[in-house]
């Protein structure tokens, strides 16, 4: 399913770039002429990079949260080992 989506997006981007060959004036840190398809492609690639950075940050946060959960689980096991047999039986 993911491959079909990527192929679909690639076709859409290709069609948009082919249909927009005209030049546009860009007034950012000076005036310059640039092909519209290059500008559209640059913004698309910048969006992909931004989303990738967000996903990387989310994965790191999930790993950090999982490590915290693992550490708290070990602390709970240590606390259970200090309980009497009767208390362990009650908690189980």
C-alpha cells in the first residue's frame, strides 16, 4: 500500500512540474528568475525534510518513554522482593 502511495505522489509531482515550466520572479535576498517547477520541487523537498525531522523526534521521545517505563518496572520488582511471602501472595 505504501509503494502505491509513493508512486501516486511521484506521478502527481511529475505532472505538476511538467505543467509549470514558466519562470517566476523570486524576491528573496535579491531578485532572481527561477523556473516554477524548481520552486515547487524545492518546497516539496523541504516539506519532506521537515516531516522526517518530526518523525525522528517522535521516535526518540517514544524510546525515552519506554526506557523510563522499563526502569520503573525494575524498581517495582525490587520493592516486591522486599515484601514478605504473605504480602507477595496478596499482591499477586
